[in-house]
């Protein structure tokens, strides 16, 4: 395995699925650690510096939701959840805990790798060809993975960071959900898909702690969202 291979933590309790997915990922050039329970997932995460975590929510010993929360307490590493097909509530809970996206099971390894690549490209420090963006007292620098308001740092996950940066570059203009999904999650907007809505809710909550009413993310009915800076210079 190449020394620069992306390191993936694969957490899936069904061994046959875990082994098949791990083998596919390794053929695609990834370095994979596969585990079958939540306790082992946390232990392995503390041992290695992973680039992405693939996390099943239905796990023995420690449930996936708790694993997600534990990882998020110390890291903004991208997390892709594996959720039972049709379990919309599980997806929302996982996203609220800080996961970046979800893939419903059963899924093909090819689909999973496509999602992984999209998120890894977006979270790469090289995804910053336009440089930092400043809106009022809000400053966003993707290359440094850093957001500040009036000099105070605000902690965002990788997906939240990319999303607020996209909205900030179009400050005062509506940005369509149909444009957000491919850019931020690497997939088209699906019917009843609330992933971006959940990420927006989290961003609003974090902004409110610092910017109060100076920086707002408004919903534009039937379109998407727009970032508004009140009193910006």
C-alpha cells in the first residue's frame, strides 16, 4: 500500500459485508482498518490518524451514535454513516451528531467509494482555488480549515465548513439546494433528502453563539438558502 494512501476506518458488524467492502477499498488504493463493534472503533480511532470513517449505526457493545459523538468531540474527520434503507430518523440523528453524509444499506462498494471520494476531495486543503472569503466580521479560510467571527474561532465539521464557505461566496444571493448537493456532498438532491437542512441547522446554531443576528442563513422557499450579513462593511 502506498505511503500516501488515504486511511479509512470501516466500522461494520456484519463480517461478510465488512470483509467485502474492505477488500474493494484496498483494491481502490485505500489503507483500511475494519472493526465490528463500537468499542473497537473508538480504540482504533485513538491509535491512528484516519482520513475518513465509514460507520454503521447498528453496532454491538457501543452504538454507532455514541461512536460518532465520541469521534466528533475531538476530531472533524469526515464520517459517512451506513444506515438501514428507509430509516430516515436514524439518518437525521446521525447528521445531528456530526456525520457528514449517509449511505443507505444495502449499497454497493462502488457507490460508497464514490461518496468517499467526493467528501475527501472537498475536505482536501487544495480545494481552495479562490482563496479565503470575508463577509463582515466572518472570515472563512478553507486552506486552514478555519472560520472566525471577529477573530474568534468557530468549530465546524468539514461539511459545515464547505457549506458556509459556498454560501459566503454568494452572500446576499440565494443558493439552490440543487447546486449545493453536488458541490458539498457529491450527489444530486434526492426526494425527501434532509442532509443539507440538518447541516444548515447546525451552522445556524454555532453562528448564533458568536455572531448573534449579524450573520444569518435564511431559507429561500422553493430554492435553498442565502447568507445575509447585517451591517457588513
